[in-house]
C-alpha cells in the first residue's frame, strides 16, 4: 500500500476548528499514515504563534523576571492548548505535561528545548485526537556533535520505529543531540522533519499542508491574484526560493529530492485545490506561459571592474575572486563583458569592507576603473520551458522597456532555466508586474 507523510503547518493547527479539518483530511485518504504537526500558529492577524510565546517565556526566565510575570506568560501557552482540548471535547489531561515543561524551562533546560515544546505538546493532542501513536522526535531525529543532522542514525531509527506502527504522529521542528539535549532546526523547520520522515519510510508522496493553495507564480503583494504553479521541478524551486519566494523551508527539499519523492503543497482550508507538485522530473511544462515563476529581491550591490584587454589577461578573474575570498565575501552573480567584470553581492556583506575591498582589487589587478553601485534589485524569471521556447530573453527585455524599466544587468543561467535581470530597487515592483503581464497576461 502506498504511504503518504503529511505535514501540517502552524496555521493549519491554530485552533480546534483547524484540528477538525486536519482530521477530515487525514481520514479522507487511508494512505495518509504519518503526520508531522507544527505548533499552533496564529489564529488571526495580530495573534502570536505558540513558538513565539515559548521563546518569550524563555527570555523572561533568563532575565530573572519576577515569578508572576513568568507565570502570566506561560499561562498564555497553557490556555492555547487547553482551549483546543476543551473545544475538541477530548478527555485528555495535559496539565502534568504542561507543568513538567514549565519546570524544565525554569530549571535551565535551554532555548531550543523551550521552543520545541510547541510541537511536542501539539503532537500529543493530535495523536490523541486521531487515535494515532505518538512517536517523540527526540527518539528518532538525531543531530551530530557539530549540529548537523545525523542522517544515517535518523533514517535507521525512523524506519525501525515507524515499521512498528501503521499510524503515527511525529512532532516537527526538533531532535536530539548526542548527549540527549533537544535541538531545533531553524524557524519553519517542521517542513524539514516531514521531509526526513518521508525519506526514511520511502513514502510515495510528502504532502505539506499550509494556508495557501501552492506556490504562486509571483509575489501576491505585487501581482494581483497570481496563478498557482501546478508543477515545478526541484531545480526551479531552488532558483525561486533563493530569490525570496517562500512557502517551504529551503532545507526541506534535500531529503526527499535525493530519494525521488515528490512534495505536494496543499491548502488545509481548501483541500480540493490540487496545490503545487514539486517533482524531480516534470511530466509537462506550461507551454502557454513558458515560464514557471518570477521571484526577486532587493538589497544588492554590483562591483564593476573595467580594464582594456581584460579578456587576454590570464588569471584576471581568479585574482578578483581571490580578493573576495580573502575578504570573506561570497558573491551571487558574475556577469562579465569583454573588458568588464561585474561581481554582484548582497549589499549587507559590504558593510565596513568597501574601501578595503576596492583597494585590494586595485592592487591585485590594476584595473582602469573599479566602482560599486548600490540599490540593485534582482528579478529571476524561472522556467524549464525556456529551453524550448525561443525569444524569452527578448520578451523579458521588451516588457521591461515598455514599462520604462532600465536593465542594469542581465544574466541568463547556462542551464537555460532562468534569466536574472538587475534593475534599480525603486523599479522592482514595476518590473515584476511587467514580466508577469508579458508571460501570463
Ligand atoms: N513552530 C516552529 C516555528 O514557528 C517550526 C515550524 O512551524 O515549522 O518556526
């Protein structure tokens, strides 16, 4: 029988109504056998996620705030869980667990321990509600001494533990260090847990349930009601996420990608929407739109070096990049001309290092000129369909010209999977709109 691992984000488990909806989704498909929940998220705008309440509580304890202040902060957490239990009509007493967690926090159990309890407690409730087994992540997700995931140990433990139960809830976001202390992934890390579980049990599909119906083709804050991407490859996704499109934690891709397991992004509030399928090998590409998505970011700087006959100078590029290396600066793109070389970096990394960098470059390659321009935004137009379609770059340039956006840099990835344009930050929104309109309408 096929197996699905289903991960539900915080907004999908924010209150009892959402728990009911989650249970309906799980019961609707008997192959949804392993469930990875986040901690309860925001119920409405302005609400606070339980994970944030736990961090706050931890800070108050660390700052030796008076006991009543700490109690009041912890009560907000207790209230969230108790409201869910009461509203679901569960005869389940979580008070012992809540008390234990509080005591542990008061006795310096650490920041990660505190944060992880959001998922832990939520998973206990969900397991009870679904009548699934509870498998604590601290017994199946292991980190190495250096803080990276111990893949082998984790895979073995998960495969072994889950082979013993047909249905289980495994809290997301955390695991155990070699000495048994709790460590969390970075924020949003339950996505990673889901992916790790899917790989360990060789799932057929990893469903990631959230509050949107998949990846949008462009940022909805810029483009009104952008289309949802139906199918995207892992490589396209990587390009779009790198450029700031978020729905899924970036590190969640690697475990399932190597195992060839697709991810399906789904909307808990609209379960009949098909969502976005993230696959290794596409079954199709959208010949109508050619592109898969558009993403971008502000806050880049470009350092340009000009020197006549640069192209004939052996080792020129290496010397330039060595200066970046020596200054501990990583670069994003390297668009080059015959006698110019540009290095695009995130502006933040230049802070306090500009003069030294320019001087070092002058010394290393004796350029005719070297200068830095700031306020650059990058827009990535991504799509596997671009390999087959002619004139995509021309269409991007035309669309930008019509919108009166000046292109300061253009870089077509050699994989033909993306075209990246550099424009002035204040033209960023106009650029995204223009490109979307050109390809989607
Ligand atoms: N609850 C954690 C967070 O808020 C992890 C997650 O939701 O994936 O970051």
